C-alpha cells in the first residue's frame, strides 16, 4: 500500500515538474520588460509567425482557422417594402496567421491602471459560413439558405481592453473585463450562394448590388460585425491570459 502511495506522489510531482517546464515561455517567445512596447510588438509577431498551428501549453489555439459562434447579422422588423432577417452559422475565419501587430500600449507592471491597446493588420481575412435568410425586397420575398464567403481586404483592427487580475497559486493571471474593437478595411467582397434558389440571375444581381455598394452595407451592418469580432478577439486573447501567468511574460525591471 505504501509503495502505491509513494508511486502516486512521485507521479504527481513529475506531472507538476513537467507542467512548470512546459510553461517556460522563453521556449516560445522573447520576454520583455513591462511596458516595453517595441519589444512586446516583436515578441507577439514572432509567436504569431512561428506558431500558426497552436501552442497548447501557452493557451494558444490554432489561428489559421478560427471558429465563430452563430449570430444574427441582420435583424429587421418584418414590415415595410424592404426588410431582412439574416442568420449565420457553421462559420470560420481564415487568415489570422498573417496578422502583424503594429502598436501596443499598456502591459505595465499594473495592467489594470490603464487601458491595454493592441493594433494590428491582416492583408486578407476570409470568412466562410452558412446562412439562413428571410426577407423582402419590394414584391420579391426570399426564404433561403446557402453558403457565404466574405473577403475583408487590408483588414485593420484596433482593440482597447480593460483587464482584471486574478490570483491563482500566488501568481497573477489576467482576465478580459471589456474589449472594444474598431475596424477598418479597404474592400469588402461578399458572395452569397443560392440567395434566390429558383432564380440564379436574381442571385447574381443581388451579389452585384451588395458588392457595388459595399460601403453602405458595411455602415449598416458594422454594429453586428463588431459584436462578432469582439467575441473572436476576446476568445483569442483570453485563451493566453488564462493559461500563462502575467508576470511570467516579462522581465523584472
């Protein structure tokens, strides 16, 4: 019995040792001094470019393909000559592995004393998913479903975060309390298959109208789109914050 007990204790110690070794962030990225923005930018970009698949021990999930929760992008009331209810599901984003971080602010010894900011850009972010739409344009009604593709070109993001500190095992971990995104892009190209299942010409016409007037559609849908990206960025950042102790990412000044 004692032999089994000692063996179990030994195994637990071995697991603990390996876990501590696994959380040596210097194996994956350069550590910086608190608030050293230039170094932090270089470190972030090195991790993104070197590990697009994942680093499970650091909490980094794959960024080549990022899953997105279901959401309603258009929620008009079904009255009047033109209205739509547009829901998207089974969605994924492709292209986050090509992210370049361009600016960071905050990340001081006390990260709660000010906002944390992260700015970045992606040459091309592609969103693929399925949609269900109910709506009406003048006398033409649609009730259909199909696949959609969105191509966000020269996609730029500006994130402002409020963080909280949690203590676990005498170490500080961060939690995202609030994340506010702002987005800019040069072009938005949209493709909706089978918008009018029985009339392919009308489907083509709808896609042409949307893409010709993409700025107006973007302005109309931006609040819903920001909600989606708020969730995406929060999940990506929170995965790291909750896995890696904050102070392990930095060198003591």
